[in-house]
């Protein structure tokens, strides 16, 4: 076996192949659109570019309304606020997610209730959601994580039974389709992020999609200091409802033109990612003991924020995950850590009285110690390059025992 770069051997990639050098996409059409916008001086305040992009994104996601915002955290906050969720209410969230899913609930003074995820998909476990419902539960936020999908049919069934609102956190799920229909259109609201690493990216940004015109109007007012859609700024014809506290949470036309340039290529890119993911998965199944995150079981087009791998085979017991990540990085490939359970995450600072862990969450907790994932930009590369990415991982994992014990 060849010597690992971390122990003085030759790296697989020299120079390193960083996903951040491959992503986001840079195109001539995007550049031309940005220059044109810059010269027009119509940088925001509801230039046609923002409307057009929001409408096109919503339509692509089988929704009649899109409300474009500054990030994918305020989208969750505004969706919850639009339903009047606040102090005393409980909102069920997966124990494994980016902590914004929970902090959005806290922002409104409501109580996030953490529920464990399924061991195969790493997404919210519908049976555990059912068990966590109390008379205070108002909503549930399934997250379609990395390269999988929450079982949205089962979650909708539980929600219907208990009269809960469903807000789909689709920050990883642009373009994903469950049984032919777009993720984000199953729940009452779908929330997407356009942060730099996401599958559509404009540095920062987010959007809510919905098929409910009344909720769309409430979310729009929440993000645009109270104005209703279509009102001319400074000429409000009515006041926002008294239960809404409205802020400027708008995004700009710069983000809209960048995203409008990415949207038409999204589906083809996801299909390419699926090919790349299958290629890697097939090979790594033969050459390593990694377990790959299961795809959404009804995925007719799988969305990919990344491809996640579990190092939960006994062969890797006790191998420190950071040492694996660092040794693969020395080979020139950047694998990323999974956050683990939200309530164990370094930035999670809420006092124990402000949230509830509905039951044991062994899967989410283990994920922090056992899951590494490959950014989606890698999945679009040629098979020959993917083989070298696999080689970098194989080289390190073949000698995993030498990486020390946790
Ligand atoms: C990225 C992300 C968000 C929102 O992130 P922003 O940086 O606020 O756009 C929400 N949920 C999940 C699961 C995410 O990964």
C-alpha cells in the first residue's frame, strides 16, 4: 500500500483539488447580467430581476409563490412567524441538522423539540415525530439532508393527524423531486438557502415557496417592512396585520441575476451529480467499509448538497474522524465533518429550559463522530477524477488503524 501523504508519501492530488475552487459556477452569461445590472443602478427595491427569479424558482419547485430573502435562516423564521408560532409553542426539528433549523424556532420564542433521524437516510424519523407530539406542538420542520430526503409522505400523515404545520427545510434540496413532485411543495412552506456552499449559490440568499396566497402575503410583508406584494414603496395602501413584526429581510438584484443564471442548468447538474455519486458509491463499496447515506426512497430526482459516508463499521471503531479528514485533505481532497446532534454543536448556546430532546438521539449523536461528506461540486467531475478522489479515501482508510484511537 502506498504511503499516505500525511506520513510523507506523495499526495494523490498535487496541487490539491479543493471544492471551493470549483464552486460556485462562473459563466459569461452571469458576468454579462451582473455588469448590465451594475450599470442600470437598479440594484434592489424590487427590480424586475428579483420578481422574475422568485417566480421562476417557485414555478420550478411546483409552487405558485416565491418570496426571495437574504438567507435561509430568516426564511425559516418568517415561515414560522407567518403561522403565528411563538412562546409556548413547540416545533419538532431533527436532532441532526444545521443549527439554524432550531435557532429559527428560538428566535420566535418557541421551543425546538429534537427528534432523532433514521440511520439510513439521516433524515427525520417519522415514527419518532409521532411519539414526540404534545398538545403544544404546532409545527414540524423536516430537513432533506445532504444526498437524501426526509420521508415526506409519512411526515405529512403525522402532521395531518395532529393538525401540525409542515415547513420543509430544503437548504440541501434544490431541484429534488419526491415521486415526481418538487421538494418544498409538499409542506405548507418550503425554505431554501443560497449560501455560498449550497446547490444554488449567491454568497447569501434564501427563498420561501408556497402554494398558499395568504401565507405568501404574510411572509412577503414580514421580509419587506410590512408592504404587501405589489405595493409601491412609500405608498402603502394598508397596514400589515398587527400580529406581524416586519423587518427588511430582502435580498438584492445582484443575487437574483446570479441565481437566475444557475436555475436553468440545475436539473442537468443534479443528474450529473447522481452519476458521480453512483460511480463513487459503487467503487467505495468494493474497496472500503464505508456506508453511504441512502438516497431518498421515492427520489425521482435526488437533490445533492453532498455525498455523506458513515464510518460505523467495526473496522473503523475508535478511529478519530478528524484524523481521517486531515489525512484525506493531505491527499488533496476536502471532506467535511457532519455537525452531529444540534444540542452538542459548538455554537448552540440555548439554555436547557429553552428546548426539549424528545428521546434518545443515538443516530444524530453518532453522526458527529462517524460521518464525513463530500461537497456536491466534486460529484460533477469526470469519472477518471472521481476515481482519484476514491483513491485518496481508500489510501487513508486502508490504514485507518494507524490514525490513532479516539
Ligand atoms: C445552510 C442551511 C440553512 C440556512 O442557512 P443560511 O446560511 O442562513 O442561508 C438552513 N438549514 C440547513 C439544513 C442548512 O444547511
